[in-house]
C-alpha cells in the first residue's frame, strides 16, 4: 500500500488558453515541444506547435487548414523525420512535415465522415514491422513482423480485436457502455493488457496473455468517482502498469497489480487468464469541462500534456512515479 506521504502528486505546471476547440495533443518525440489540434469556430482546422520554455508554452508554429482536426499521431513516423499523421472532420488522413506545413506530404480519403481516432505502429523505434496507420476508433499492437492486431471500441459497448495477419476477428466482448477510448499497455511486447474507458465513469482492464476458448480474456471493471465519462486512457511509457484516465475535468492515476498466477485451468483442463487488481494512486480536478485528450512525454517520466473543452492546454507534472 502506498503511504499517504509517498503518493504521487499531479501538479498543473503550465496552462495555456486558446481561441478554438481542442481535440488532441501530442508530444513531439525527442523534444520539449507539443502539437495541439482542434477546430476554429468557422470549422477550419487548427494546428499549433508549442515549446515548453521557462515555465511557459511558447508558440513555435501555427497553421490553419480547410477541415477541422480531430486526432493525430507520430506512431508511424521515424524519429528522424517526426512526421505527424492527422485525421480530420472531412474524413481525410494527412501526413505533415512540421517544417514545411503548407501542404501534406501524403493525403488520402480515409472515410466518408469524420476520422474519430488514429494510431500508428512501426515507427519511433517501437515494435517491429513496416510503419502503418489505422483510422477509426481503435488502438494498435505491433510486437513483431508476424504479430499485428488492431482493437476497436464502439458506441454500443462492443470491443473487437482484429488480427491483421489473417484479416479476421480474433475476439470480441461488450463493455455494457459506450466505449470512448482503448489502449494497449505497450506496442513492442506480446499483447499483455488492454484498457477500455467508457461512459458512466467506468473502465475495464483485460489480460490479453491467455485467451479461453469460450470465456475469452480475463477482465475487471472499475469506476472512477466524479468522472461521469472517461474520455481517454494513457499508459505511462516508462512503466506499463501505471496509467492515467481523464474524465469531466478530472485526472485519475491508477496502478495495475498482477496476481500471483496469471493462468489457471478450468474444470475441463483448458487454460484461462486470471485478472489482477487496480488501485487509485491519485486524482485531481483541473478543468470545468471534459479533458478530451492526454499524452505522456516519451522522453521525460511524469511529464503529461492534456487538453480540455474549456479551450485550455495544460502541461502537468506527476511526481514520485519511480518509487511506485
């Protein structure tokens, strides 16, 4: 049990107000810069690049595009190029060179309507295989060239895991509430855990190491108090057993603890998973509106960027993570 005085603290280090609706924020790899994406009142896309400097967010770049931005990722880019892939309200997938932002280096019509979510794998030196992007409502896992899966969450509560090798549905379940976000704990290891956040302040953790033929993966469901809707989940890059969920202006920091034995046999001798437990490490209220997106810095442990519907970008410091 973590003693009260040794608990991590979530500190709002920097706050920056903007004049448009914020939808996503991403750290630029190997830098102290972050990209924010959103929508201007006239329904055009807002893209800004900020640098953390002397306790402030200083604007480095600003660009306005035809369609509002919904989401972005650096997940399929090399560390050398650090190109940003975005999904917009017009259904387009664009890849941008932030040093030459006038036009995308690649553009494709991915969907007929809004691209709600985007993820990438095979880039940033994480995982194996060729760089790939996926759009929709999902998350990606790319442990090796021969194992690549996509998980999608739906507003009816369905969660589906697709095997891209065989282009088939590997597993599905229902979370009993509309799914807002899904994320694997790591992309560069065999599938280990998946967290799905939903409406009504709930999230579920699935142990993906052992799949039972009929019962599927072992799971637990937890409720975050005073969160209403859990909009997003992000695992700490430096420790995959720690993750943050965002709610209606709140952040909750959790730790997952493994059971003594992750596998057991049922009455017929078939192997099935054993789920662990989660404990709340800390929670804080930062905003008056939902926190729609978060991103941990891959380079500095405990540095978190988030954006909310009160048109504010925040940089937070989470302390004492190395002691957990």
